C-alpha cells in the first residue's frame, strides 16, 4: 500500500488489518503519535487523514491507501517549534509528555478552524484527549497563549 505522509509518498508492505498507528510508528518510524489505549479513548494517536482529525489506532492502514496523512512530526517548521508547541512548553502544559503530541495535533486543528475559541469550545475540542498528569489547567492556559500569539501573527 502507499500513502502520502507529511507531503511525501511512502510505501509499505503491511497486513491490511493493521492500524494506521502501526503503519506510522512501525513501518514509517514516525513515533510522535503515541499508543496509549489503542481503543479510541485517549487521543494520544491523533493525526489528520485527508484533513480530518482521527485516532490513528481506530483507522485501518488499508483505509489510508492513496490518501493524505499528516502527523505531529509535520507541526514544527524544521527545528523551529510551532506556536502551539511553544505555548505548551511555556505554560508548563507538559509533564510526562505522553499525551502531548495528541494535544498539539488537536489544538493545532482547533485553532486553524477557529482562532478565537471560548473555553467551552476548547474543552469540547479537547474532550477526546486524556492527560493523566497535568489536571488540564495548564493545557487550557497553553491554548489561550497559542491562540493569542497566532492572532497577533495574522
Ligand atoms: S491510542 Fe488511539 S485513542 Fe488512545
Ligand atoms: S503530561 Fe503526562 S499524560 Fe499528559
């Protein structure tokens, strides 16, 4: 099968019943997307499939054939972190960091759609992402910080 990952066409010989998460991590070596629950509960494996946010653990690798996948590895600009990534670090929203790639993808997706979400909208958008460390307050601070920076840049 072949899939376009972060702008580059890649091929893999993989069991079609494997998940997109397995394809990304094991076949393509893109380990930014994390495997925490493998049942669509935690959001740590969030990626874009043809621009839509999905849990890579719930999508079959075969479903990504001839389609566009974007992962957390594409969020930074080379060595330069994105505004969302910077905000997570500055706000102290990262502890063990296992959930962070999923949050970064979800927040990046949210702010691309709505640059000025209110708190209810942020909580709703992040309701599929679980963090076991931070208590979420710092994550909400990071979203507010990233949103204000991105609005300033427009
Ligand atoms: S590993 Fe996919 S949602 Fe938890
Ligand atoms: S920072 Fe540890 S799970 Fe979120």
